[in-house]
């Protein structure tokens, strides 16, 4: 079968590999759609030894059950499913509480991260990773598993501050950010302020229900402050889906005392935290700063329910499997608005 694999650090190739089979407790899924994520670029850019090679990329997966392995019940060929990509140990305190994204035993990994993912014609996954999607389109279901789940998880973590009439700033209206706006609109009564460098992305934010849009740049903080008010007031929640020094500076500069800073983007920026009363602290007092990672299986079930209710829909650009390298090149250049989705 055809697969798009990381064959060496920085090298992405289409190769022919044997079609996997479903082992005990596994399901063989015929890939219907796989989202291209910025995290995949970090995998591509990682030095040798951080991620296994060769490895098929792709952790946002939806497809059709082609084969069930020994011991699998509840799934049959022809069923449509989305894949929850995290594989925790299943035994530690976090996993036993359903927080596999906080697993205390297994290092960062999962489908498309430490074992073969969805950028192939077929992928074998543990049956426990599947969630039913009903009649959802596969190209819509795939982005839900990360581009939908990760912002949903970040919003759930900051839910105490997302009260009616409060302000939430969404920095970066890309694959995750444009889903976050829809989740906020569907599940809260907050005022949503979207920030991005791209006019096209800001237009998308407006169409999705953002109350205000702000062009990223030197005047962004001042523009946001005219909406949220001066310190010590400000935005109750800031969701940074970029994570550069510049965006984190914007985030901490507009947050209110006691606000939530959710550092979702993985661009490697630094958030300075220095408790002091002798000068204005870099992060407001009583601020909650957290680094969300993906989400839980029950949260993915809730994200799927939002999509099934027509409240959450990914803005997608579709690429055939052989053009996956082109999709990642466009993603790296910032030329994807919404989510790139790859189909067989």
C-alpha cells in the first residue's frame, strides 16, 4: 500500500509498504481522511532519535473499519470511526481517571507520533481508540480528533472564567483557532476577539462568529485593550494557538488579573513569570498559565456531538495522498486557511 513516511529527520517520502493486519484487540481502518497538523512539522524538524523512522505520519484520522482483530467486539467492517490518537499506559493514576493525555508512564506518543499513523491507505489501531461518528463526513470527522479536540480541551480547562459577558482572545485563526471560535460561540456567551496576521483568516473568524477581529502587529495590544479595558481588567481567557515570543507577549499584555493564559501553540516562545511588587509583573497577579495537550476521549466524544449537531465544522482544503508533502509545504508557509485534509 501507499504511505507517506518520515524516512529520516526532515525527509517525507511516499513509499510502498505492506498492508498491516489487525492484531489482537486491534482494528484495521481504511483511511478516509487525515488532517495535516503543525505538530507534524515539529516531528519533521526534530533531530534524529526523537521520533522513530521510518514512520507513517498522521494523527488526525477518520476512516472505515476494514477488518477486526481477535477479541474485538462492538465494531464491524463498514463502520465509520474517528481515531483518538493518544495511547497511554492505561494503569497510572492519570489514565485510570480518563486523563490519558496526562499519562505518567508513557512518554509523549501515540498514533502518528510513536507508531504508524493515518497517511496511508490503511492503518491498524487499538479498537479502544475508535469513536463512532455516525453519518459525519470523513473529511469533517478527521480534524475533530485534534483541531477540534485540542481547543475544546483548552476551553474546558478555562471554563470557570468563560462566563456570560466576559472576553476571550483567540490568537491564531488556523486549524485549531478557527475551531476554537466555533466552540466558544456554541458553548458560551463570551465576547470572542480573534487575532491573526492574515486578513483572510480574520474574515473567516468573522464568518464563524467572532465579535471582534484584530490584525496582529505592534498595535494589537492597544486595539484589544480598547475592547477589554485597561489593567488590572482585561481578557478573562487568552487562547494562544501560535506560541511565539510575540504572541505570548500579546497574550500576557491583555490578560486580566486572575485570567487564564492557555499556551496551546508549540512555536517555542517563552512566557516570563516573575513574582514581584516592585514593578509591573510580566504576568498579571492570580493568572492561571497552562499548557494544554490534546484532550480526553470523553471530550472527543463531546466534540463529535457538536459536529453532529451542526455547531462545529472544519474549513478544509483537500489534498490527495500523493500531494501530502505539498500540503505540509503550504502549511509551513502559512498558506492553509483552516485545515489541510489528505484523502486516499
